[in-house]
């Protein structure tokens, strides 16, 4: 997923960001891929993912089509992993997001053992991915490096906003909204966790990492800018 | 996308969630409005916001009362209270905006959702990037800046001039009216999209040439570029040649996607062809 490749930050900032995803290539291994993708997601649950998603239906936090007006006072945004698994009904990419290395390592081991035949990728720091491979005794096949952003970078927002907004590489989390959430957290209008989950609504494939977002918001809360 | 002015209560929530900043509250109308030239039809506002279906007259009245008392309601920030956002029927060439901007819509040319490419993500079974080669994904427009096809054409023309072929299974390639010259079909050139990926592969020896080409093109376009460089690992799972070359060119890659090599060809027809 190129949309997870260009997350903004250095290797240290990816210490709580491991996206493991499964996909099939059209005409090669996509026959009967739906039950395999569902199994991939199901297998992630014991390792306590922070998000699950499929590229068509979205992640574990989704907007409501009929929100009750009372929700403004009582709303509790929750992650619904079962809805993601049950809702995967067609060819897509499935992703499981973890916020710690050991969970990612254990999941990769389990996926290798399951031998689903799907193409499995990890998106994180280069070292983090190597450690996952090492734990699973699996040699890397290919690697896609991110060279970061270039060109008219003066059009980009500040570092903290960029770190939040690029967690949806498809660009569905706007810089303005990320900035608004930082401001709201600073003003005490919402907690970092609440603000992180509002942004999760907009990620259309579930690769957004609410745990990393919460940490970034907590850090932003104590900075002057 | 359009906003139904009969329903809109100018709460302003949608102005923040638009990745392109294409929605604004028109003070003379007291309604939110979409700048159609800047809107890339990503559907972020429509798909991402919760909907309340409140009565617009009641909401406006309450808002006016609060305003008189200099009070302000603190609503949820990800809600359209009156479901005023309404998709419009898209016709050619505007329809390409959505194809390249709404990741939930699979690209017709590749059948792949998102940005429509498989790159090295399926390299273990497609062999798209072989040992000794590098696969480039040159993405224009993200995050949050957007790009028009005439800007992308500068890249495709530069690559074509250098004799570099384009990845067949890629949405931008499908829009080339003349792949030999890198010309994109004229009727879409001014369409604005959220982002798009130009995808090529070259021998490792030509890697530096491509990167220098991108650096030239980036001076001519009014957007940001993100380069991804894909390479095969050796039998021990190591990859040093491309990484070192990138360091020599001034890059210090921190993040990567890693294909574990667990994929297998399982489709019967593909297995027969493989055999």
C-alpha cells in the first residue's frame, strides 16, 4: 500500500506503527481470496490490533448514516473489529495495524504458519520490518523505500499536522481537520483519544493508527506551536 | 460534490474535513459552498462525516438564538447535522477526478482500489521488479495539495523522451494517448485530482537518472512529489545496492513496505500458464 509508505516521521516515530496487510494479485491469487482475507483479519484479533480495515469498506471506526442528535453529549466512538471482518465481501486489501513490535512479530509468525497464499507486506520502519521478518524466520522478498516528500514542500503543513494527516496516505484526513483536532486538544475541548478517533472516521481503508495519533496529539498538547 | 443550500446551516464542519480546502462558507449566502474547480470528487466529506438528518429550519433558529446570546454550541466536529452534502452525477472528463481521488472506487483500468497500483506489494508472484531492477512510483499531489494532469504530463513526457516505458497495469498509463511521447489525453489535462502515481522500472544503473529527472520536473510543477523505490532482495533477504545508491544521492530512507514473499499463485488458470 503506497498509502502507508509515505507516512511522515523518522524511524523512531514509527516505533508504535506496524501495518501488516494482505492482498491478492488479479489473475494470480485472487480466486477465493475473500475467506482468506477474512481469516487474515480474524487471526489478528488475539494480538490486539489498534485498527483493522479493508480498502473498500473502511476501518474499525466508521461514520454513522443516522446519528442520534443526543450523541453530541453521549457519543462514545468505538472500534468495531467484527464489523470489518463481517463486512469484507469482495476482492480488496485487508490490513491489521499494531502499536508494538512484539504484537506485529507474533502476528507475522502466525500469518506465515497459516500459509494463506496471499501477498503479505509490512509497512513500518525498515528496521522494524526486518525484525518482524527475523522473528518469523522469513527472508524479505522485495522492499519499497519511501524517499519522503519533495517539490513544493512549502505547501505542506507543520510537522505534527503532517504526521497525523499522512496516516491516511490516500489523503482523506485533511490537514485542516488534523490542525483543528490539535487545537481542540490544546483547548481541552476533547481528549487526545477522542480527537484521534474522530480522524479515524475519515480513513477509508483502516490503516490509520489511532494509537500513534493519540501519542502525537499528546505531544502536541505540550508544545507551543 | 455539491451542498444543498436548502439544507445547509453553515455550521462549517465540512470546510475543515475537505482535503483540498475546496469548501467554504459564503458569507453573503450564509451557506457552505463547494468550489467546483478545486473539488477533486474524493467524497471525503460525504463518506467520512456522520449524518444527522435534522430539520434545517429548527437548527438555523436555534443557532440564531444562541448567536443572540453570544453562546456557541460545541458540536461533534465530524457531523453534517442536516445531511446537506449531495454527490452529483459525474460525466467525462470530470469522472476521472473521482477515479483518482476516492480510494474506494477501484480503477477501471486495473481493478485495484486506492491509487490503483500493485507495485512491489505483489512482486512475489508477479515478478514485476526483478533482481537488478528498480521500480519507481512517482506520486504527485499528496498530501493535501492535489495536482492537474498537465503537471503529471511533464513527468511522463520526460520519461518517454528518455526511452523509458510505463507500467502497463497503472491508471496513469491507461490515460496516455501516446505512450511513446508520454502524452496524456487532452480532454483530461486540466482536471484536478488528489494524487496519482506514475510507475516505471529501470535497471539499477539508471536509477540516478530517474531521480535527477524528477528533481528537474519538480521545479516546473506546483505540487509535491513522493517517490517510492522498489527493489528485489537477495536470497538472504538482504538489499543493500539500491539503499546505498539512494544514500549517495542524499536520501536517508526511514520507512519502507516490505513484501514477505509469502504469496503463491493459486488461480487454476494462472497455475496452468505457469506450468
